[in-house]
C-alpha cells in the first residue's frame, strides 16, 4: 500500500452471550472483501477485540457501513454480542513494516 488510505479501528468487549458471533464475523469479513475500495483486515481478540479494516477512501467506508447485511450484523452486535464497542476512522499517511 503505497498511497494514503483509511483504517477503521473497531475495538470491543464481548457480552456473555456470543452464540453465532464467530459465524457472523466470518460472513462479514467475506462480504467486506467483496466491497469496492476494501484493502484488507487484521484482527485480534483477548480481553478486548481489535479489528482494523483498510479502505481506499471515506466513500468506501460509508458504503460498507450502509450495506444491509452489515447493518443487520451491527444490530445483532448491539443486541447480544457486545458489552461495548468503539469505532475510529483514521487516515493512514505512511506505513512501514519489518519481516524476517
């Protein structure tokens, strides 16, 4: 990724009831990969969950948020899977990495 792009950082704490969560998370990741402007995803879960998805522009993020299947998953998340969550949208102006 050489040019400026955007990261959506989703941090969350799961509720006690998470039945169906893993299946929905896999479905949402597969669906996001089909969206125009999608660049990738990284995710980790321990005491809190952190998922970072990468997008070409703000319009692509807006379109993903408006996706009807994604909206259904959001409602289920608020109703049964999350005790809390926070979403941050950031402009990535530079990146670098190390690989051994």
